[in-house]
C-alpha cells in the first residue's frame, strides 16, 4: 500500500508541477523540489530503493539532455578578439571561487559548485527574451563553454569523491583524458562516415515516415545506456557517458527535430522531475534551522558575487554596465548541476547534512529570486539597452 501511495504522489507532482509553475510564474524545477520537500515532510515520499534508482537514472538522463543542449556553433559567434576575454573570465571565476573557499575555509565541494554552469535556467531566459539581446546571446555562448567545463569538473569531482587523492584517482584522470581523446576521435570519425555515406544515418535512424518501429528512440536510449555502462566498466563517473551520448545526437541528428523533441519531452516530462522530486524529499523540513538558511544565502551570495566581479572585470568594455549586470545574473543559476554536486558530496560524506540542506535551499532560492530579479531589472533597463555590434558577430 505504501508503494502505491508513493507512486501516486510522484505522479501527481509530475502532473501538477507545470500547472503550479505557470500560475506562480516560477521555474518548474523549483516547484518540483518544493513539492518533493513538502511531501517528504508529510511522509508521502520516503526512502525507497526503487525510487532512488529511478531518480539516479533521472540524473543520468538530465546529463544526456545537457549534451543535447550544447551547440558549438554558438561558440563561433564570439569574435576572435573576445576569445581571450572568455578564457580570462573562466580563470577569474575559478580563481575568485578558490579565494572564497580559502578565506572561509570551505571544502572542495564549494570550489566545484560555486563557479559551475548549467544551461537549464538560461534556456528559460532564452525562451522569454530571445537570442537577440546582446547580454543573453553572450551568456548563452559562454554558457556552452561553461557547461562543458562543468561536466568535466563534475566527472573529476566524482572520481575524487570515490577514490580520494590515491593512485586510483590519478589513474581515473588518465582514463578520463583517454576517454575524452577517444571520444573526440570517434566523433570525428563518425562525422567522416556520415559525410561520405549519408545513407548510414537513415539506417540508424530512418525518416519519420519509414520508422514504423520507433527505431529513433530505441537507438538513442540504447546508446545512452551503452555509454553509461562503458563508463561504469572504466570506473568513470557516468556523467561523461551520458553527456557524450547527448552530444552525439546534437552533432549528427540535429536536423531530426522530432527525435530531439521526443527525447527532451521524455526526459523533462518524466525522468528529470523524479530526480528533482526525490532531491527535495531528502531535505527534512523539520530540521531546517536559521543557520541552514543563513548558509544557503551565503552560498547564493557567493555564486552571484564571483560572477558579478568576473563579469565587470572582463566584459565591461564590451557590455554596458546594465547589460553586464544582466549577463552576470543570467549565468548565476546553476540549479541542476549544483543539486547534483550537493547530492554527490552528501552521499560520499564530503558535506554535512546541514550543508546539504543549505545547498538544496540555495539552488531553489537562487533560481527563483534571480528569475524575478532579472525580469524586474530587464523592465527597468529595457529602454536604455541597445544592441552593441562589437560584441557578437551577426
């Protein structure tokens, strides 16, 4: 009976979260985490191995979707003269994050989490404001690079949490480097094969009218699971395998919009919500204290501050002050990846339960408050913002 109640509760949250998000005008991910938190407090969602397994697959699928979001063409729109600034931006971002961690005596989890990127919330801004805004166009272009760096950081962090600073960890680093090199070579080889033999694509994924057995979904999910399995065999964090699978489809089957829509709908509509609902349920509402909330605001303030400082130091000459502010804030919402890092760190005992609660609360508040703040600032700044042709190539 308990499992039936659990299933019904999860399904009800999945169905009602988008409706509540529209009514409240807040990100659906935030709603899912909050509802998971409330239902966990009420005992409707509890520790269950099956739920935990499905939630873990939801996270893997989320990383798969992250690969699908990557569009390297966006990187090419950045002027060559701005490339140095982009590199400097990331150097400053991690340097300031390191300084903050050193000054406040914070652990490695914070160093990885504070400068991390995630395109999920940024894509919501794109849907709302479009890509014609210079600050958002630049944010998306840099976000692509940032998410790739974040995936690698998350993979290395996963290895460190499992092996520590042992020989196995350094072996895993070499393995990751080898996997990345092999992946690049295989992607290049695939590009050549598909270029010379375009009919191969149709054998793998037929056109819609010829695909009577849903071969597109079979191939995509199977490839995802195969790459994840290979990562498990190599004892590398599965994030890299899932991300690579998504990247493969984005690179070679980008024209298959219906397939990409199927994959995204399946993920964002079912598996990813389960991950966020489960994450919310792990936060014990009755254990939230003022110290936890204060620490959550500290994490949120640190995330925003290091981006504001880095953005003003690097991009102020390319963006007006108001645009620079919007740019920094738009890149300050790493909700999905921060939740993932918090979950990983807590499972391996790298952060305390209170710190874990703070990270989850910070991720929710960060996404919620910044979306509201950006809307307000955009309305205030809108009359003064004019596209700057120096920033992005048209």
